[in-house]
């Protein structure tokens, strides 16, 4: 039996073929006197494959009634195309109608806004834009695993359900099986968490970092790549409540090693999609962001500039630029500040390091000045921060003091402190938001449009 050929492989065929089987969904149909042109797309690439359905087909009358969205299977010959812009087409010998699409099919041959397509998220992958986005997403995920596997990292699956708040932000989704209308109570009237499923309060994870540190202190170099969650009531174009993170952790590594790895990682991912997603990137550059390819090449061709947080604040203050958010020492840099550093001041990607300890989490290593920690953020034009990380605090007494300063009880992190009791080593790591990176390489401005089914405040449809 003849095996199906993807549209991508058919279009790339080095020669004509006497027999070919293709299958997919109809994008358009137009009729001539004795034959019909069908554009077939199966999602394997951006372009469709033209099918010539001759009027002599036994079911030609039914073929003439096919509409956009219908699915078909075509057996025929791959022949040189007579039309412009395509090398091959299929002369159909047999058209099997697999599934029809009724008149309510919402994707027609016209422009649709991203807002409208979010309402039909189950169908939007069939559109050109979202087919391109999710092919790129797949290739980017593959490139991430290859990057770390080729460098000897071990892939670790960290838990999605956790009892700790890695970031200390408190924006956590509670996981419970207790009856919310009538929860068990203690004698003091508070909810008895010991009666919950895990016998304690648990949450959806905001990061796999702490668990990754444990594995790095045994396996040397590890990385996580999985879903994370923030119960942040934010409706901006850059925030989602469920997103994916890549978090490497490396034992015997310091801040400089961490910056080297992060900068190499960002450039490698950009190079991967630039090389292997060319057709989809050209589509993005044409219809989404005309400066996209220039911006990607901008990062690829220039070395990263490294500047301390203190220097960055001083430079921004001296720039004379009136920012929406004033620049002050001791305050996190905003996207507008980060973009000004990369796009205007240095004209290259920038890594900012050594942030004030007051604005960073407890696990970051305290510098000798007792004012800053070994934090680092990688900034790129158009987005701002794309990577955030640090060297971790490996000294037991300093880490316990950091926890208390952040209002955390060291007793709740006994296992994490054990890593400092039993063979502690300097180690470092960072997190890269997968969707944030995908927004950067596609030019798509809203995170909702690079997530298959977005989870945002008030929206958990599909």
C-alpha cells in the first residue's frame, strides 16, 4: 500500500512521481469548465499543494461541492506545475472525501485578527500564522534539548506539585482536595492542612530550580524544561498563568560561567530557527514584524555587552531619556530601560549583573560588598529581559540569614539546606521563558498567540 507523502516533502521532491498519496485540509477551491483546482495543506509547511481534480473523476460532482476546511485524501501523479510560484502539483486520479466542512467553518480565505482567532483556539492552528508559530515552537523545543544534550547535561523532570515557593512572590495556585465549602478545622479555627491530600499545603510550581539544584549537586550539569505557573492577575501581552521554563543548573560554576552559558544558549536558539524555520520566519517578517530578521541577525552578529546593575542605572540616568518609569537604584529595571540599553546605548545584546540584594530572591549568592547579589539578566532588543539567573548561595550560614531576611523559615527548606551541609559547592543556573523566547524569534507581540491554549485571568477555555 502506498504510504502518504507530506505536502512539505512533495513540494521538495527532486523529481516527478508516477504515484503519490497526499492528505490534508482544503484551503481553497476554484472551478474551471472541466476541472477544479484544490489547494491542500497538511500543516507540514506554510505552502499548500495544488491538486488538479479532473471532471472525469467518478465523484467529481461531490468534489465541486467541497468547501474550505474539508479533509481529503488524494492519489495521483506528482507533475511539474503550470502555474507560477510552485514547482509541483498533483494530477488527481482519485479523490477520497474524508470529512466535509459545513458553512459555519470560521476560517475563510481572508485576514483574521489574532483576537478573533483566540476565540477559536481549537481551529487556529489551521491558519497560516498559527501553523507557522507552532511549527517554530516545535523546532525551538527540539533545539533546546539538543543544546543541552550535546553539552553533557542531564534532563531532569522536576515536580509540578510543590510545597515551596522558589521565588518568594506568593503568587501561587493552591492544590487541594479539601471541601472548600466545609474544610476541616483545627482547634484554633484555622484550616487543618494536615487533613489535605499531601498532609500539607501544596501548590503548582513556579520554578523547578530548587529541585534542579539537588540534581546538579549529584550529576554535575542538569536542565529542566517543563510547565510552570503563576497566579498573577495580570492581563498584559507578556504574561500568562501557565508557561514553560528552561532551567539549567551547573555545579562548580560561578557567575561568569553562568553568563557564558546563557549567552551561548540564546544565540544558538536564534541560529537554529534562522536556519531551520526560514519559510515561517519569512512569513513572520512579511506579515507580523518587518524588522524581525534584522533584529535576529543583530543579536547573532554582535557579542554581548556586560554591565553591572549599578553602571546600567548610572548610564540610564545620564542618558537624558524621559522614561515612563523613573530609573532609581534599588528598583528593578523595566522593559523600557532594558530596551534602551540594548537598542540605543550599546546597540547590542546586554547582560546586566550584580543587582541589589533587596530586589532579588533568597537563594542568590551575596557578594562581598554585602549590598549586591550575583544575579544576571540577559537583555535583547525588542523584548528586554529574556534570561534571568544567578550564582546560588552555597554557604549555609549566609543562606539561612538570607531566608530570614526574606521572611522565610529555614525549617521549611531543610532538604535544600542539606545541599549546603553535605559537600556544598559553588553552583549557578538561570531560567529562560520558552514563550518569551518564542515571541522574540517570531515577532509575535502577545504571549497568548505563542501558547497552544493560553491560560490567563478569567480564561481557561479549551
